[in-house]
C-alpha cells in the first residue's frame, strides 16, 4: 500500500459552534453538572459510600486535575446530608485515675449543654455552699458539737493538769502541743541549771515523776484523739447533711435536662455520683475564705476544675453526617493531641487539654485524605492501619518521652470511631502501598478509578460546555460564546492528542478558561470570544517556550546540524519530544548511519556509551532483527553498522526513531540518498509494521517551525505511522500551511512504504523493470551486503570460510 497524504481536514478536529446548540454558555448555567466521562468512577463511589459494612473504605485513583477530590467531596456531602447527625464526644475527669480521662458520647448538642450545666453547678455550689455553712442553724449545731467535744476534752485536761501539779509540774499548751516545766518550792519554774543543782535523791524523784507525767499525757492523747476524730466526723456529717440536698437537687436537674437516652447514660450517672461525692468530701474548702488564704483558694479552684467538661467533638451545628477534608494529615491532626503547659520545669496537662483529631470528628461520617500528604508523616500510616484494624482511636503523645523537660503523662480513654475513609492518590502510590501493605486491599474494598481521558461525543461536548458555564459563574468570570467554547473543547482533544477522545483533567481546562476570561476583561469584552482563547494559548506559549526558542535558534545559527532540503546518504531527520513538565515541544534530531564489511552486526553508539534507555535499546534490537530477516535469504549478514543521534548529549530514550534509524541504515547500505525535507517518526516491529508513537503533534509542529525558519519550499513534510492518524490535533497554522501546499503530512503502515517516499530520487536506471523505488533500494542494499560477505570470507583463513547455500 503506498504512502498516504493526509488532507487538511484530517489534521485536526474542528468543532463547529453551531453544533453545540447554544449561542453562549449563559444558557447553560442552570443545567446540572454530571461527572463528565467518569461514569465508572461515579458508580463505584456511590456504591462505596452506600456500603455500611466495615472494610468498604474508598481508594480514589486518578491524576491531579481530574476532579477526583472535588467530585468525591461533593458526592460525599450529598450522601452525608441524608444521614443522621452523630453524637458529641466529651472527655471528663477520672476521679479514680486522673491520668486516664473518661470519654463520654452525648446526643447531638448535649455536649455543650452538659458543659454549661457543669459550669452552672460550679457557680451554684460556690455561692450556695458557703451560705448554707454560714447559716444560724448550721452554726448552732456546729457549735454544739464542738462544745461537747471541748467539754469532754476540758475534763480530761483538768485531770491531767491536777496530776501534773501534784508532782510539781506546770502544764500548759503551746501551739497545739502539751508542754510542762518543773516548779520550785516557791512555785516558780526552775531553770535547767537550778534543776541540775538539786540533790541527787531529789533529781531521782523528779525523773520518776516526769516519767509518770509523760505516761499520763500519752493516756490523755489516746483518750482525746478519738474524741477529736468523732467531733470532726460529726462536723463533716453535719456539713454533708446540710449540703447533700442542694447537690441532689442540682444534679437531678442536670439529669433531667439530659433526659434523652444515650448509650453512655450509665457512665454519665456514675460520673455525676462521683462529682457529688467529691464535693461532699471537700466541703471544708467552701467555708468562708479569708482573702489572704491563697492555698485554700487555689485548692478550691483546682477542685472545681475537675468538674469541667471538655467537649472535643461538638456536632450541634451539623445537619447531617460530617464530611472532614483533612488537608494536613499527620498523627496530631488525624488522631488528636494533648497540649502541655510548662510549670516549674515540668510539662503539665489535664483532661481539659485533650484535643480530638479528624477521625473522632468524622465519627458517623466521612474522612477525605490525600495519600501523598499522609505519606509525609512516617508515624501516621501505622496508626491509621491500627485504627482500620481495631476501629478505636487512641489519643496519645508518642513523643512525650523525648520532650526537653519532664512531662506529666496522660492517656485518655480510647474511643470507637465509625468512619468511612476516602483515600485519594495516584496509581503509582496506590500500587506501591498495595505491595508494601497487603492489608490495604482488605480495608479499602472499593476502588474508584478516575480516567485521564474519555470517548468524546455530542453529549460530552455539551457537558463540558455546562462545566464552562458553571465555572465562570463560580469564579465570577464572563461567559463564553459558542465559538470560544468550541475552541476550548478542541484543546481538550489536543491535550490527549486524540480526535476521538477528550482530556478528563478539567483543572487544565479551568486554567485556560480563567486565562481567556482575563484577556476578555482586559479588552473590555462582555463575552469570551474565540480569539480570546487563541490569545490565551499564545500567551501561554510565550511564557513557557523559551527553551524551545533557544533550540530553534541554535538550528538557525548552524550550531545544531539539521538539513531541511536536499538529499543525503545515510542521514535522516528523526523527531523527538522534550517534556519539561510544564511545557512539551518537538525537535528534529539528525540520525546518521555508517556501514562496512564485518561481523559485529549493528552497533548502537548511544548504548555503548550508556546514554540510551532500555526502551531505545529494545527498539534498536528489534530493528536489527528485522534487518536480519529482510536480508536473510542472502545467508548470515556480514555487516558492521553504527547508528547515532547526532549532537544528543542528555541521553536517548524511546523507540519512536527506530524507523528513521532503519531508513538511514538502508540508505548507507544502498548508497542511496534520502530526502532531507521529510522528517520521520515511528516505531518498528520485527515484521516491519510501523507502530504508533507519542507526542506526535508536538513533533510535527517542531519540525514545521524548523522548516518555516529555514524557508518552506513546498516539498517538506513529515512521515508518521498510519495508526497515528486519528491522534492529530495540529495547530491551525500548520493546517493552513498544508492547505496551501507548503507542508505535507504522510502516513505509512509498513516501513517499506516509507522508502518509496524518502528514496523517490532513485533514477530509472536504478530500478529493475517495474520495481518500486523501495525494491530498487533494497536490491542495491542486498548487493552491498553480498559484497561485504565476500570480503569477509576472503579475509578469513580458507578453512573458516562459510559454505555457500
């Protein structure tokens, strides 16, 4: 089959504005926006969000800009709106183990209600308890109990005092202690020196009397201490008796206010009972305080602080299940944290400093996390995996032991959290995680795969136009005319280099939309026109194409050797694509080949110097295999050949130049010149079929610009794989040049078809009868190879010559 010449209409998809069915996108603002080209992902997401069983978390795959995050968030919010609001979560003081605060689930809105009720309770008891303890009835009974004790104690003391006086000792109280001194004959206390001067017999009597008095004091204390304890217990009992009705009334009011049945009602009841017990055990702190009694004031404040309620999750403002988008997923933001405060070189904390993370806030709802962000914290994924296995969230501070000063440890009670996790990441991250942690497949049972492109039709074009209308409305930008929308639609085809498919990376479309609308505003337009989109594309090229322009200038200056006209033997222009990440462009590269007699076969110079990648090396080996099969009827090849990309210093990868390399080799073998105005791209299989390649539009446009700068002569063009024809979305400038006959785009399905185009310069004398130029070139190459074989045989010893077939 001969080479095909493509018509201008085949070089790009042109969308007629009239085919879109609207004058401008203002008409589309009210239409619903579907998941354009993502029906598979939409069904998977809806299934995963509706599954209530554990293990059906969602793993969302797709490229950045595909709308995976936005669409999942919107769908999740719609589903969550139909689900009930989950309960609040509080942390309370643990009276039995303060370092292990208790968790309490409360019905929606009752967390803050409980907090306020406990604040009111503290205010009430701070006011009411001192008043009741200062009442006349309480004072009277309190005085009676104290007087009874004092009376009994006074009797015992009088007996002890008489005992001491009888033995010539003076007994008195000093700062709560019993002190006695020895009396002389005159009734005055003796000094130590006077006592030491007494006769020995007298001192012995005094020592015996002192011993007896000490025993009497011990008996006195043994008798009065129980009396004091009974009095204190009676006073405490009196205080409790006076205050308990107040506490019962207030706590019953709290129970009544929180009348809705809750799962943790028993836990709440036990907590309130412990609060009452704690207050009754510390009533002495409420007795009217002296303003200077800072110790008692601080003790009272510390006691009241135990009755606070730390509402770590407050869902009162929600109308459905929560949807948490965690943009900074790490151990603190996901699992919660504990705050510390330095006090006298010690880091102190309590239950009021416990903070909930996203998992606890998302209980009963959904948590959306970017896998790439999660992977930045090495400790986050192991804890996430533990949560997925146990369903419990434990707030802890794993780094507390490494803090620069001593820290008070705290380990709040672990809490059950029912959360559907939506993990978003690229294909590469997904499969890397699957390989590293097989349990992921079990925990993330729903895979939501966003496509990079989709088949285009009238419906997808209409849906994309709706996207344009809604985006303009959201961003407050001018709407698009049908012509501008059509041009924008064409760019979605160009982005995937396919006339039949559109790009699903709508973030790129949104960027171009915004740039076009900005240029429209700058010129004072009310609607974005087609020329605004063209201007935005031109401005984008100007911002990014400096590396391309420098390489083009190097060709113009003769620094890079590229021929755009004439004929050369063993030389051809191949096409390559350079991808800088933010800009892609095509560039010609000269492919040269040299051949001579030998037995080393085909030498890939780039591979020999380790400048080629495995795909390119594979392409060269396939080329060698095809070459051997092409001339296999001549017996084993006796050939030394070398191919190289001239002036390539950054490495070679890809097999899209294998056709060009083959043409250069055959040209060298046949000593047949090739047309330098036609650049070639295409991969090759072992049967000579030309395989499609990537970056086709950029390669063609790059060659066109080189030819344009050197001067178009009407014969220049490109030879591409026939299987790439539907991938053409060339710039209008190139299409116009083809339409004017100044540039050409040829296609070939088999490599020999390309020889007819490139070697059409063979003279009729070179052709055998009706043979085509390609057959004549192959015949000349065959003669050359036969000559190489004879030369090799003559160079060998007679005994080592190959036998003729």
